[in-house]
C-alpha cells in the first residue's frame, strides 16, 4: 500500500498514513504536520503512530463540525478501528508492539512497515478508500 511506501522512503509511521490519505484526496495537506507529533508513540512509546494517524483521519472525516460530522459515529469508528487492529496485534502501544527491537534495526523497520500497512488496510476497509 502507498502508506508503507512512504514509510520506507523517510516519512514516519504516522506521517505515512496521513500522507497516503492526503494523496487520495480524503484529508487536507495541512494535516501532515499534525501527524509528525504522533510518530514513535507520540515520542513516549505509547500509542502506535500509525494508529494515531488513522484516528486523525477518522476524526477528520466523521468528527464534530465536519460535513459528514457525527461525533457518535466518529467514536464508534475509532473504537472499531482499535478492535480490528488488536485482532492481529493484541496491543496498540508502540513499546509493546516493538518490544525487544532496536530502534534502528532492519527488523524493527520491517515490523513497523507491517503496522503501517495494517493500519492502511483497516482504514481502507472501514472508509472504502485506499490509503
């Protein structure tokens, strides 16, 4: 998927998911800088950046005061996204998902590429737009 391609070409996990959504025209380009802060578990190793970016996209599409805004739907989709991700990975915390991997290792890069791909796939299935 395009998000994994971005990840493997210098964008962070969160930026990659958002960049792919921007390219598809589903969110505005102004959201890319927002995604930077969510990289690497928001700098603390907590929530996976690719998941956080997916939530940014869901919020943009379905959040309060948007053209299709409905905060109940946004929250329901956010929860559904997390449940789908956890079916495959059991956790959403970056530290847990990458436990025992050196930050700069090829193993971690490949593992995180998989996380980015999975987030893009789940988003694709939920909103019917390939990211």
